[in-house]
C-alpha cells in the first residue's frame, strides 16, 4: 500500500468530512421540511401567545404614551427618598397633557389602567379633566386641590407614579398577593383582598389530590391490563379510552346529574341503607375531585400501561426464582421498572389538572374555583389583562419548576410518555 | 467424571395441557442424577421448556409428580425451591448495577452486607467480570450479560440450576466459547444443571446425558456418543447430526445385525427396534461414514452412485449423490492432500460397513 504524506492524509480527511456534511445536509433538510408545518403552527399558535402573555404580565399600560412628560417627571419624583406631593412643574405638565388626552379621547383608557391601582381613580380623573380650566387660578397645584382635595394626597400621586414606567412588576406582585405602597416598598396585600395565592394553592392542592387519586386507581388497573393477553387487554383498553369519545362538557354535566342530591348515586346509597341523608357531592371539593379524576384517569393509565407492557415477564420470574417472594420481587424489580410510566402519568395529569376550568366551574362551589377561573374573570369581566397574564405566568413558572424537579429526580430518559 | 447413581430430580408420569385437549407433555418419566449436566433437546413446541418451567415452579403439572431431593415440590412456590434459573435473554434487572444484580438473591435472603458484597464479587470473579461490577446490564455485550446471569444464578449456591436456551441470542463464536465456560463451571462446582436447547451441537458438546424431546415425549435419553451413534428411532437419527435415510424392508435378522432389502440392493446393518421379517425399516447412515471406494473395497456394503452436486466446505467436500432411489444422499469427503477431483455427473461407488449404518423402525407412512 502506498504511504501518504501527512498533508495528503489531512486533505483526504477534509474532503471526506465535506462530502459527509453534504450528504447529511440533504437528510437534515428533508427532516426539517417534514417538521416545518408543525414548527410554524407551534410558533404561531403556541410560542407567540406565550411570549405575548409573558410581555403582558410586565407591560405597564398606556400612560407613558398618553402623558409622556408627566410620566418622565414622575419617574424622577419616584427616585426621591422622601415622598411629598410633587412640585408645580409636575402639576403644570399634568394639566396640559390631561387636557390634550381629554380632547383626543385617550383618557378613558388611562382611567381604566389607573383604576387598577386605586379604585375610584376613574371618577377622580374624569371629573378633574372635565372641570379643568384653561389657565390656573393661582398655582396649578391649588387649582387641582381646589377641584378635588385628593390631588393633595401622596398616595394619588404614588399611584400615578407606579403607572408611569413602561414596565412594571405590579401585576406579578399582585398575582402573589403583594403590592407596592406609596413609598414603593413591597407589602403584602390587605388580607381582605388577597385572593390569588389562596387560589393558586387551592389549584395545586386539587391537582395533587386528583393526581394521587388517579395514580391509586390507575396503577393496579394498568398492571392487570399489562399482564393480560394482548387481545383482551386491547379490548379493555377501549373501555378506558371511552371517556375520550364524549366531550368534556357532556361528561362534566353528567357528573353533575349523577352527584346531585337527588341523583342516582345518592339514591343508590340510600336504597342500600349506607346513608340516611343524601350526601352533598356537588358544588364542593369532593365533587370537583371525583369529576376531574374521572376525566383525567386515562392520561394516567396510558403511560403506565405502555411502560408495563414493555417489562418482560421474565424479570418477575427471574426475581422469584432467585428467592424473592412476590411482593419483594414486585417492590424491588417491577415497581422501579414501572416508575417511568408513573412519572410521566403524574406529570401529565398534574399539568392538565392545573389548567382545569370548566369542571370546577360547573361542579365546584365558590371555594373550589381554580386559578384559571380567576384568569377568565380578569380577562373577560374586569379587563385587567396584565394581572391575568401575570397569573398565567406564575402558573407557567410553577409548572416548569415542577417539571425540572421531576426530571432531576427521575431523569428525562427515565420518563416515557407512551 | 463420577455420577452418583441416586435420582436427585424425578418426573413421574407428568402431564401438562394448556387447553384440555392436547398434551404438551405426555406421561413423562425422567430421573436426573445429582451433579449431572442433563440437556433437554428438541424442536420448538416439543415440551422441553414446559418441563423446565414446571421444575422451576412457574408452571404446574396437570397430573403426575415432580420431586427434588426425594420430596415432592408440587406445593412449593418458586421462590422457596432454591433453584437458580438462567433465562433466555438473561432477564438481568436493568435498573440495578451488575453487582446489585448478582447480590439480589443474597439480599432477599437477608445475608449480611459484608458477606453479600464478598460473595457477589467472588461470583463475578468466577465469570471473569470483576471490572464491570458497577456497570448497568444495558452497557454490557450479550456474552457479558450472559455471564452475569450465570453468576447471579450461581451466587446463592442453589441445589439445581436450570438454563433455558441461554446462548440463543449470542453469535456463533461467542456461543462456542460460552459452551466451554459453562461446562468448566459445571465441572468445577459439581452443581446439577438442567439445560434446555434446540441446538444439537450445544447438547452434544456440553452434556453428560441428553434427553431428546418430541411431541411431549422423551424419544431417547442417553449420552451424547450413544445418541449420535446408536439413535433409537428415526426422529433422533434425523434430529441429531446429519443423516442419510434409505427405506427398505427387513430380510433377515440375527444377533443385533440384519439385512435390509433396499431399491439399490441388500444392505447389512445394525438392527434396532422391530425384529419381524418384512417390516419396513429406515437405514440411517452418517455422511462422514460414507467412503468413496473402488471395486476392490473391503466394505461390507458397496453401492453405485452418481454425483449430483459438489459443495466445497474448506476442510471437507460434500457430495450430493443419487443412490438407492435417494437423490439427496450426502457423503462427506475429507479435503486431504492428493484427494480425487469430483465433478457432477460422475459415476462412482460408495462403501460402508455394518457398524456404520443402523436399521431403525420406519415412521408410519402418512
């Protein structure tokens, strides 16, 4: 064989690499082409809305556009340590811009935003703008306090100040039941108005309960299915999947019928003599948990079943032949091998449960509403999209954090979704 | 090797059926001696694995009795039988390291930690894999996994080891190496091994005795040599090794030898089975015992033949011949120096002695 010089060998290796890249590139491009529609879809309908939500959660509102000069001045004012009512320059700028806003009809938008800071700000702003004179009677400050003495209070100006920057942490703080006071220090919200943390906790509680219940119900079922002959198992699997064939709303409504005071469940229990009085099963927590467990159960059964199907029966036989009684063999061999399915199932059910809306709304009572109901309320009723987005963001962060904890515990390769 | 003559494992009239109609194992009697390496050999569906699984306790006889060390084990659950099983595809626990796998039988027996570690490492040393103790089974090659499975089945010093086609998933070279390794382990440890395979080469190399299974029955139970050289019936003759079969009728019989009338002429051969003159016989003849001869040959049986095909095999040539109304008669000719050249179409004579061929009972005509 001919001996090559080092240079020739290097050149040869280079051309080889280049042709490999060329060959691979075509394959990569084809793969990308196949995935392209989905990538575009995901981008437009999933990534962008989420990004939009994240932006909304910290976007302050229209004030810097409507009152640019006042906003700039107020931000300087916020920098000072001791807060007092701002000086004449701020009043003068505010007066000019307020009149301009009133004329080009941007004022209601601003009023809505400020009303989130201080209930009552809307009427204060609108009435002031209506009665504001062309020129000040004395100082602008006296003119304003003359129209409404509230303009002499620090808290009114602090609220205006909080609305002045382009970005704010106010919504995220509010979602966590905190607020900035007149000196911009973070304080817990007044307990009578603190509803968001409680709602988040409740959401996590209900989701955890449902996940646990699903696991307890699904694991033995999946084991049974996995040990049956494939044809029988497939038949029974259809029964597991049957709920998927009805709409969520219909299923929830039927639970409402089944669980109500005069419903078939209560009547059956009474007929059997197990209870004297009908049980209260709707418009409370048990009802929500029962209905959600039913709806989400297949999401737990499927991953566990598919993992269990993949465990060769020889493992249990081997463990037994090596001297382990059934329970020991199950605990030390079968169960650890089925964990990837358990993990995937729990994650799936938990994440789906966190976002539940319609079931708690129909079956739950006032104290069983989950955070998505609050988000819907904020989005549709009060139009406080910033706070709604902040709540969504908090939920997203919790979900991602849980996912990371999960994968840290079991490892991504230890999880199988199907 | 000395084999004590007491029965350690016995099958007594064991029957097994899954559907209530066909017997997978029918009226099986078998005695396995202590320290013996016994192979159950047969085609798939012959009942050999079922027998092994009944012995391990994963299946139960429909009727009959299995004893181990003189006691019936019908009611003994698998985990109390103290039988080590090596499974097809090894069945190593993928979530445990190699050492944990091997220590598993000790840990369920509540052996102390220190002793467990020491014994598991010793077992690992026995199969020369000390350096892989902390790997996961998925990181090992097939042969290494096989050895770990072996160490795991041996580590708790079971009274009996069962192996269910343990080498089936390995390539040819590795399979042969493992055959010797298992055989040596058996000789060193003196443990009783029952081995199931469908590979006759494996059975002949490793076993003290081989039980040939077909249709739920043991066709023959004897040493590998006996099995190969004196098969008791046509099934065994054709299943073990290569075999030429020539049909004929029994013409005379005396003292273990006989004459069989075949389409090509009369053959003198050893006699097994039916002695009645005129019965249909199947003459079984190993390809390597067939010689290419000339007219002056001293062979008892000399027959004309024609070469249909010559196949080159390196160390030997295989000639496909037509002779005695058989067109796929195989003769193995050593590829020695100065050997003759053979070409298809050539006419020649083949010869073999009385001791080279056996007249067996012909299977019933369908």
